[in-house]
């Protein structure tokens, strides 16, 4: 029986991707959503403990929970989801993976799983209380770093599988333009391989020898710089798949088209080029890096924020406007009346876009050197990344999960399930606005991040009640609790869509290549050797001199301080 699930669904028989690719994607999704729940639970407990609402049950360390929360959600959930989504999209738009590519993908997956399991167990037993940035001189059990290294290697193998598929398609279709989904995935994976080289370097050459005791001191500044050389592209690695959904999936769901194919491609090229030479904007308050290089990287940060993200904002507004015009709307925001807000596949990513307006504004504050001095290391930054990765990206991914999972399993997305999805999305939105709004305010008042046990009363006494009771105790705790309820609903929905919903579904994989502005693309766009070359030049330009400085003028280095938070 064929059923129309939601108003915008077609009655046509849905074309499934290859069974092997379905399995591969589902494998990633199961890991993603199990870890999603664990990460959300750790977040709830740690949030309530920080807000002073509960005392953690004996034996649980606040920093264990904080590490689990960050690593599970920001690193593990995102990565597995992104790989699953990209494999499925590649298979859908560029044909099934070859047996070789699929095998490579599974080898990558298994390597990732081994690495994840080692790191996760060590975090849970409290032997890696180093937070998700694992900054030295905090030190974890040495095998935690081995786990991280394996995780990264697994990621490389998976990325190679995707690149293999993309280049095989190009070989088989000479002169044809690649589907947009594949083009964007390729840019994302190239960015990911280049960036993880930085974190792999500090983990393998600095942290592993230091944690195993082969060297007793570590060059902190160098390790943090290698980390942030990776850390900023990391946030775009999260964002780019959300953008893939905004550019290629949203138009299909609403019944519109992409605004401009070549502008969309240009955005992804700019992400690749501008993600790297900006990592120092996470280190603006660190001594040991000259103002000149900070200045250069701040300028590039703001270029990077304006170029790909404002281009995307422009493209999305233009898409919505043309979509509205086709339906006879007038005025600046007339189109807003015509969007399918009752469809969770649209609503969740759309709210993600709205969040990104706030997150982006906060990011520009962070990136502006002088203002960074006000917000650095305060809860403001935590508020910023809960709006960006925690809302923009996550809401988009969850919106994708509502159709991707039933598409893969052949189950239905019933109107009731859709309604539950909408409630879940609204809870996430309300919870996050409360929590991250309060975090921004607390941060401006001086509340530090990365710690639960501190007094921060360098502000007038009248604010005491506000900060301690209203903002911290009530708003962060209530927001966090609402978020946990939302995450629980999401986890149950995932398992229901994967295993329980009726098997009469006809949910489509909504993705399009059609653009309002034709399909012209400059040839140079698909010349990856050229773009990777430009990226390398930018990297060398922005990092060579500061890194030489860090090595040549290195202080004696730091011994581990793991005992402080044990
Ligand atoms: Fe950030 C710290 C600067 C974007 C994540 N960031 C972080 C950390 C994380 C993070 C996790 O310069 C903390 C790391 C840690 O633990 O220490 N960030 C930026 C800038 C941007 C930015 C300039 N960040 C992101 C994204 C993230 C993310 C994206 C995750 C996904 N961030 C910083 C800086 C720090 C930082 C400093 C260090 C702070 C410190 O001191 O430690 C830009 O890329 C943002 C550009 C975005 C825009 C918005 C465009 C809007 C769009 C939506 C359009 C909406 C539509 C709907 C069409 C300019 C595309 C319209 C409908 C209607 C009805 C209106
Ligand atoms: Cu950054």
C-alpha cells in the first residue's frame, strides 16, 4: 500500500538506495543516536550540578560528565551522523558505492568504533577528565589518546571511501557536472582530512609520548595551536552537512529550487579555503603569539564569516523569495506565510537557520579581537556554541533524521510521528533559548566556563540574585531539563522509526539539483587540486612564522596536572 505521509509527499514509488549503502548508513546512525542519548544525559546531570540544583551522586566527578557530554555530542554524535548522511546522499545522487568503496567505508567505520569505544570507556570510568578539547596539561589515561588517534584514522579511511566514489563518478561521466550533494560532500571531506592532520599531529607526536611518560613535559602553546588549526575547521565540518541539507534538501521539501548552483558551490570552496588560517581566533588571549599574526587571522576570520555564511544567508533568502513569488506572494517577507511549518522535515532545519542568525552574530563578537577579551573563557562562549553546533547544526540533523531513517528502513513517518517531531523541535528551541540566553548573560557578567565550582562576584551585589538564582539556578537548569526531555523524545523517535513504525512507508529522500538560476558552473570550481593548493598556501602563510616562533622560543614545557581534577 502506498500512502502519502505528509502533504508534500508524492505518491510515486520511492527509489531506494543500494541495500549495502542502507546498512552502512544505518550502522552509523545507530551509534550516533545511542551516543546522543548518553551525551544528553551527561549534559542534564552536569547542568543541574552546575546550577546547584543537585549534588552528584557519590563517586561521579563533574568533569567526567562534562567530558562525556562534550565528547559524545560534539565529537561522536556529529561525526557518525555526518558520515551516515553523506554516504546515503552520495549513494542517492551519484549511484551506489562500488563494492571496494563500501568495503573501505566499513573498515573506516570499524576503526572508528574501536577508537570510540576505547575513549568512551576511559571517559566513563573517570580516567579521562580532560573535557572535549583535551587541552594539556590536563592529562588522560594514555590509551585515551590512542583511542582518539584510531578514531581519526577511521575518519580518514571513511573520507577516502567517499572521495573514491566521487572521483569514480567523474571518470565515468566525463564533461558532466557532478551532483551538488556530491560536490559539497567532497569539499567537506577534503576540509576534514586536512584539518584532522593538525589534531593527529599533536595527539601522536606530543600527547601520546607525554602521557606514556616518554617525555615529561609538553609544549602547551604548540599543542593548543595544532588543536585550533583543527578546531575551527571542525566547526565547519559540523556546519557544512547542515548547509548541504539547507541547499539541496530544503528546496525539495518545500517544492522550490536552489537559488544558484554555482553560488552554492562557491560557498563550499570558500569554506575549504577560509577555514584554516583562522584558528588563532580561539587563542586571542594567549601570550606567546604576536599581535600581528592574531590581526591577520582576525581579518581572515571576519572574511570567512562574511563570505560563505552571508552568501548562504543571501542564497536562502533568495530561494525563499523566488519560491514565494511563484506562489504569488508580495512584500519583503511575504514568502514566510507560504512555508510548510507543520512538516518537521522543514521546521527543524528552518529553526536551525533562525538560530544561526543569533549564533553568527555572537561568533562575530567572539572573533573581534577586543570584544573577545570580554567574553573569552566565560559562559558566553558556551552559549555561542550551544546556538551554533547545539541548535543550528543539531536541529538540522534531527530534521534530516525524521525522513532519512524511515527512508532507509522503509517504515512510515505518520502524521502522529510528525507531530511528535514538531513538539520535540519546539522543546529543543525553547530549552536552548532559555539555557543559552542565560549563558550569554552570565558570561557577560563574568561567569567562567569549564568549571562548576567558583565564585564570580566581581559585579554589583544587586546582580547576585540575578546571576546565582535566576540565571544559573533557574534558567540554565530549566532550559537544560527541557532539552533533555526533547533529546529523550528524539531518541525514542529514532528507535521507533528504525525498528517499530509500520513497514508501509513511502518516505522519499528529498534532494534536488535544480536551480532557479540555471546550471552554469565555471570549470575551475571542480578542480580540487587547485583549491587544495590555494588552501595549503593560506595555511603556510598564516601558520609558518607563529609556529616556528613557538618551537624556537619554547619555554621548558608543562608537566601533567591531572591530579587537580581527579
Ligand atoms: Fe564559533 C568559539 C567565531 C561559527 C562553534 N565556536 C566556538 C566554540 C565552538 C564554536 C564549539 O572568533 C568553542 C570552542 C571552545 O570550546 O573553546 N564562530 C565564530 C565565527 C563564526 C562562528 C566568526 N562557531 C561557528 C559555528 C560553529 C561554532 C558555525 C559550530 C557549528 N567561535 C568564534 C570564536 C570563538 C568561537 C572567535 C572563540 C571564542 C573564545 O574566546 O574562546 C562565523 O562562521 C559565523 C558566521 C555566521 C553568520 C550567520 C549567517 C546566517 C545564516 C542563516 C540565514 C537564515 C535564514 C532564515 C535564511 C554570519 C546563514 C531566514 C528566515 C527568516 C524568517 C528571518
Ligand atoms: Cu573558530
